[in-house]
C-alpha cells in the first residue's frame, strides 16, 4: 500500500514584542487570493482571524471548510493550514497573532473551572466560528484591533482584558467540539519537537532530545523533519532564536551581548553569523535601523507582514484567469 503523499510545510515565524506579545494585521491590503497556496503553513504563535467580506475555503490539515463574511477562525501554532477566496473575489481579513501565556501569565486561563487545558488548546486548536457563534468573538477581536491601532493611554491593560474574554470564549468552543488533535499524522508526530523548541530555545540540547520527545530514532526524526518543513531541526532552532532576539533588540535596553546569551548563544561570533544570515545585517545595525521601525520584522523565509501580491492574469486551478489579489 502506497504511503500518503507528504506535503512540505511553510513555517511562518512572527516577531512578537517581548513586553507585549500581540501583533495586529489589518487594513485594506489583507485580501486573500482566490488561488490556493502551494503549501500549507503553520506559525510560532496563536492566530485569530476575522473575515470582513466575501467567502472562501480554508484547510486545517486535511479538513476543508467554507467561510463567509463575519466568520472567526482560531488556529494553534502547530496546525498546518491555508486559505483562499471564492473565484472572482478577494475576501478581506484582519488577524491577531499572540502568545496568550506570555501575555496573560501561565495560570490566567487555567484557573477558570470547566475549560480545557490551555496548553493543549495552544497546540491543537483549529476552530471556525460561524453565524451567532462568531458575533461576540468578532466584536472582541475588533475591539482589540481598535485598541492596538489607536494606542490610547492604558490600551495594554484594556487589550489584556479583551484577550482574556476572547480566549475564554474560544476555549468554550474548543471544549464543546471535543478532541481536535491535528489529523496529519506526520505533523502530529513532530509536534512534541516544535513544542520543545518553543519552550527551550534558549538552552543547549542535542537533536536526540527532540527525537526522543517524538518517540523516533534520530535518523528517522531528522529525515521526517526535513521532509515536512523543508529545513533541518537545527536551522529551525536558529530561526526561533533569531526572532526572539529581534523582539528583545526592539523592546529592551539589554546589550547585544546580553541578548545573545538570553536566546541561547554563548558566542557572539555565532550569534552575529546566524543573525546576519537571517536578517541581512548584524544585530547592532538592525537595532539602529529596522529595529526602530514600527512594523515588526520577520525572517524573510518564515513569515509575512505584507500581503503577497498575485500577478494579474495568473491561472486558477483548472484553467481560467483570476484578478489581482493578495495571498496569505
């Protein structure tokens, strides 16, 4: 019997500010292309989306669902997915990317009786809320967007309260829908490695530790990791460290040497080499230039904060042409 075809996944890693780990992507440029993406992708943080117009299709692993204006999505960091709009349209979205544990504290949501485990939610959740289900969530998302974009005094406290309410609502729906474990057996097998890197990126550990967490032999683990992500476990670790260091360079007064140690580099030579390879300049230069810009930075091969423009006249699957649109 032939093995299921393995699709390479795209890892999109977002630089969330270390002091307030919330990012908002909103505005007229966030239209989704009607052309299905070539690859599924997954993130380093929780994604919450609000569809403002039109409709389309979303895939969570191998599950295909249809969305329309007003719907809300919630996708955990380990869940592969992709989105495209209905033919001839370009659905408009707003997105929240956040790290709830860093934002609200380890026990903030786990203290609420009757709700599922927050850590399982943050690695397995893939929700689509529709109709009346999504109305309250949509209002909370829009309120977070308004607070974040206006930046009035006390907005951070307000956003924390709104996010607590929003996540509580999403946890209720997650619990009501039962087990949502990732249905792709390969990405599910690697999930313990992603989680371990997410929590221990600043430490030194051999790749055998990651293989053991996945209950795989080191050789099988390395081969499966590259087949699924298109990169090696070590490169994935360095990507995570560099994005964490970007957040610290932007939002703290720590020296570059101190930040290097905080994200796991005992050698400045090694840190500078990996940072320059990823960001195109040294940490010191980045801090003086890109680090002072308001827009968060991303590794160019792991994420986006600008909608990707699809060339006009590109062919749709099955033939035909599509108008200019943007793709996530």
